[in-house]
């Protein structure tokens, strides 16, 4: 009986000892594998990177100014057209007939006007000799003035009818790329009701993009020097170079950004309206800037921060980032030159957690 009791006590002690060892093992965090890079000072081009949208430098909707049947289409959809090039012709026969009628009415009015002038002159001479009354003379002068007014109205009617005939021929108001035609030959078109087609000027073209307002002084300084150049790179394409020509008149208070417009020659048509492009804006050079790899910067609770490796542990550091570009982040504070910042494995870290450096970048 005593031996059994002694055996139970030994087993209980062993079990308690093993549980204590297991608890201690769980309390010690295993080092997290990370990769690090050194914070260094170097001259860095001050480049802003954002996304922009391509727009035509000029865009026009061609609309008919008279109602009628489309008699002829004189261009091919999607081709380049020149300013003044004939695009469409609307059946002009009704308007030509109206013009001839207006011209005939004008001729009648002019004939009546000439007769009224002669009569008014004759009555004026007779009135001076006392052969006709003054009232009769004034009546003839009034009729002559009315006929002159009718002639002016007739000339305006002829001019309006001639314009309607001219409007039957639709020409390109600008040079550019013609889009899809809304109505084809044989269809009826009503004046100003339907946009027949759209013409976009692609060379040059414009690219619109926005930058944070804190960069506005640098943007203005570069623009005054005429050196605010920008690169736009379409997806899968080559970068194109342009020049910023417009800074919006106000900062967008909702986003804290300001809108810019750059002009690109676009002679090779690499940029297309509606296309999204990657923008790289050079604002000068930052000499002796403290830099870390951009992937080391993290966001949390409205702050930017990094993890610095010191004494084998991850140390939390809030940082103030000036700008980022070319894979680097330029810092104003938070990290000292030569310190090691974590570039990979940050998501597994917590402040003061032990780490194991796998490789230095």
C-alpha cells in the first residue's frame, strides 16, 4: 500500500514538472524571420508618382444645323480628318428651292422700291410747285421707306436661305481623329438634335493628374523656371515626355490635392483619350536625403511607421515621409542613418518582438 502511494506521488510530480516546462516554452516567442535594409543618405531625384488620365487637347461634336436626309458620307470612321474637310452632305434641294424663292421675293421688293423712290421724287417736285398736296408727297415718301425696309428684309431672307444651303455640307471644324458615325446615308437627321460624330485632336494631347497640396510650392517654383517636365507611361507602353502647362486655380479641399495638366506632342499616338497612365513628375533633387526602401513603410492608425532592428528585437518607429519615388522613401524623421529597417516580414511583427535577420538588402 505504501509503495503504491509512493509511486503515485512520483508520477504526479513528474506530470507537474512537465506541465511547467511546457508553459515556459509557450511564454517565450520564437524569433520571426525578417529581411532588413540600411537607412542611408544619398542625393535623390524628387519625383512624384501618381496616375493620370489622357484627354484630347480639343474635342468637338459635329451636329447638323438643318433637317434633312443624309445624301452622302465623305469620310471613313476612325480616320484622321483635316479642318475644313467635307464629312457629310445633307439633301440640299429643299433649301436651294427656298433660296431661289427668297431671291425672287427680293427682286420684286427691289423693283417696288425703285418705283417708290421715283414716285416720291416726282411728288416732291410737284409739291414744291404746288401741284399736289403736302400730304400726298409725304404718303409717297412713306411708301418708299416701307419698300426699302422690305428690301432689307428680303436680303436677310436670302442670306438665311443661303446659310441653310451651306449648312447642308458638314465640314470638320478641327483636325483630329473622327469617331463612329451615329447616322448613315439615307437616314433623316434633325437640326442640333443628334451628334453625328465626335472629332478628337490627339496630337497634341493632354494628361490630367493630381498631386498632394504640400508639393504645390515646388510645383510653382519649377513652373516659373519652365522646367516642370513629366513622364506618362501607358500600361505595356513606352514613357512619353511632356510639359506641365496648367495648375488648377484651387486645391480640392475634399482630397487635399491640386489638379495639373500636362501637354504631350503625342506624334506617335502612344497616348489615347480615356487611357490611364502612370505619371512621374520631377520636382528637382533632394541632396543628402535619408532614404529607406519604400516597402519598409507601413500605415497604421493614421500614422506611417517602420520597424527598426536593434539588439535582436523589432523596435516600432513612427516616421515622417517627405516623398517616395524610384522604390525609395525619403524620411524627415524617425530613423537614424545606418539603422536597419525591416523590409520583409513586418506583418508578423509586434513591438519588441525578437527577430532573426535572414538577409540584408
